[in-house]
């Protein structure tokens, strides 16, 4: 399993530009690891790869956190068996 971070850089010459970063294989063994360990490894890999900070806050807070300028419009996903 790998983590993949995709950043949408904008449009140039009518084409959308993206930057895709692929992590090294994640050390995950679902047969022997607790699900919380798997989630923790995946979460940390996504955050490191995407250059984002983890914020533990309730989703319906009154004021949204400020966006960081380093990764605007970034999305993080994972791929199985890559």
C-alpha cells in the first residue's frame, strides 16, 4: 500500500496541472496489526507526503482554521496494492 498526495496547481494553456507524490511502500500487515495501528500509519504518511498538519478539532467548529499557503487545493488519497 502507498499513500498518494495530489496537488492541483492551476491551468496552463487550457490544461489542468497537477503534482502527484507517491510514498514508499507502507509497512502495513493487516493480518497482524491492530486497525488503529494501520490507521495511524496511513494518517501520518498522508500528512507527511502532503505537507499538512494534523488538527484534532470537531468538524462543526464556528470558525474554519486558516488555510496554509504551502499546499492550496491539495487532496490526499490511498491506493491498495500499488
